[in-house]
C-alpha cells in the first residue's frame, strides 16, 4: 500500500487498482457461471450434544468446486456472492441441497439429525425469504422443527425492525433461529431480549485459550448462565482440544462443534461416520475423526 502514496507513485497505484478491479470482475463472472452450472457443493460438520456426547445435528457449509481446480472455502467467494446478490440463488441451492441430503440419510435409516444452514444479510433483505424456506421444506419434506437458520449477530442487529418480522415469520413455519458468531463484534446482550432467537453460537475466539485464559473462561461461564436464563440453547464453536471439551461439560454448555469431533466433510465422508455411529451397541463404533471424546 505504501507505494500508492506520494505523487511519484500515482501510476503504480493506478496499475494496482486496475489489477484489483480486473480480479474482481473476473471473480464475478466466474461466480455467475458457477451459480448457473451449480459448481457448489455442501459439506457437513457434526454438532455434538455436550451432555450426551453424541452428534445431534450437522451444519451445512458451502464450498465452490472450480471446474478442474481447487475447492474454494466460503471466505473466497461469499463476499462477492453477497455483493452481487448472487447469494440469493446460491443460498437457495445450498438450503435445498442440504435438506435433500438429510432426507436421503433418513430414508436409508441413519439417525435423524437436525440441520443448521447459514443465511446472509442479502438473503434476509430479499422479499421472498420466508416463501423460499417454506417451498424448500415442502419440496424436500425436511421437518421444519429440525431446521436451524443461522444469522450473524451483526446482521441481525443491522435492520433490527425489518429482521424482527422475518424472524417471527420464519419461526411461524416452525423453523429455529440461531445467532452465529455471537460476541465477535458487539456481545450485545441487550438485543437478546428483543430478538426472537432460539440458540446462541459463541464465536470461537472466546474458546480459543480456555481454560488457561481465566477471563475467557469466566466470560464463557457467564454466557452459558445468561443463555439458559433467557431460555436459549448455547453452542460453542471451534472446539479443538479435550481440555476445552471438559470445560464445556463443566459449565453446562449445550452443544459443541469443532475439529475435535469432525471437520466439515463432503456428504459421502460424513455418511460413513454416521453409519458407524449408528451401528448396533456392542459393535466397535469409531468416533468421528477417530478422536472425539464421545462418552
Ligand atoms: P460459520 O457459520 O461460523 O462456520 C464455522 C466455520 O468455522 C467453518 O468455516 C468451519 O469450517 C470452521 N470451524 C469449525 N470447527 C472449527 C475448529 O475447531 N477450529 C477452527 N479454527 N475452525 C473451525 P468455513 O466452512 O470456512 O465457513 C466460514 C463461514 O462462511 C461460516 O462461518 C459462515 O459464516 C460462512 N458460510 C459457510 N457456508 C455458508 C452458506 O451456505 N451461506 C452463507 N451465507 N454463509 C456461509
Ligand atoms: Mg454458522
Ligand atoms: Mg460461527
Ligand atoms: Mg464464523
């Protein structure tokens, strides 16, 4: 950036800006094609009940399979999908695809799991979000009461008035709402009173150095108490160590997600894990990722 400053560097700066604009235009073009050709795929990460030590749900996390190229993580393309509005058709595809997979697993006799799907602010602003969700549930047969829609705290609070209505209409369908990345920006406890939500997902930054980090541990403990006092379910994100898991058990956190139990995996890989954990008792059942502290 420094080389963009000063009158002598104006041309360099312009070249750099041109390159950035070209990169963005190319990405936008590629993403338009990706939406049309359905180059996206949904990975699933298990969500574990802390008290029972078993998977009770999954979170759907989108990936972009570039034709003949890399599998891109959401950070590489969600911002552009949002900027262009392409997140509306892409997000619809993700929800439908995730519901379809879940129903397929159910039909094959795998234990029924809840499904969490992320929504972006742009989808909320779209007029027909509630209809879209209702259509999707109807088309796939996925039970509304087992669908959790995740919205970030930041997004929920921006446009609070308009969002309140949408939240209420979604809950009218029987769908649950989770506040994702809670505490990442505001930790706005005051809003929790107003927001019709069912679940808090604590941003993984809070857990990062727990239990060694005494203040972090104290905050987490207080968040669990607060969530329960407000009748909210509380989920910890980013559980990577046995110590973090033990801490969450001790403070009574409801659910947990993280590499300790499983990375986001393509459906086939997650299915293999589910089949193993659905094996009749007595049979050796491998824990997800081979190291999850189940039981
Ligand atoms: P998120 O909803 O908070 O999802 C959790 C992210 O944390 C995922 O990253 C997941 O892979 C990662 N993660 C899970 N466990 C651990 C752990 O133990 N340690 C660490 N370090 N990370 C962990 P991912 O898949 O890259 O997704 C990033 C974000 O992209 C998501 O954050 C979500 O905000 C967004 N996203 C993903 N899929 C969708 C989608 O279909 N629609 C929308 N609008 N956003 C999506
Ligand atoms: Mg999420
Ligand atoms: Mg999150
Ligand atoms: Mg996040």
